[in-house]
């Protein structure tokens, strides 16, 4: 199910070593320190150590991973109108 859109999106982080996420349409890349996921809210990067994908069901958008989780970062899909300097330099 490529490019699936899921309206429900939740993240449950337990003890910083288990993460459950809904609303995930695909796993873009992964290794034991970085997981990059696609959701309808943009890309989600999970940083840590010894990260392992425990389960991913792209039909219903459920994702689960284990490991030492250090951070979760969203990268928006919205285009920026530029920052402060781009407005000055127009």
C-alpha cells in the first residue's frame, strides 16, 4: 500500500526502549542507530542505539521498534516561505 494516508497518528514511548507509532505509511531507511519513517505528517527520524524494528504493518500503519531511543524528530512536508534573511534579501 504505497502512499497510504492514515488520519490517526500516535507515538507511545515506553521507558525510552520501546516505541509504538501509528499512522506510518513506509519505512524509508533503518540501521541500528537511525530509523527514518514516512507519515502523513512528514518524515519521522528516530535516533538511538541498538535499534531494531519489532513490527511494521503498512496496511494499517502500525510500527514498533526496540532499542535505546535518544530522540524523535519530525521533518515537515510543508514548504517554507524562507526565513528571516530570505525575506530581507528579496
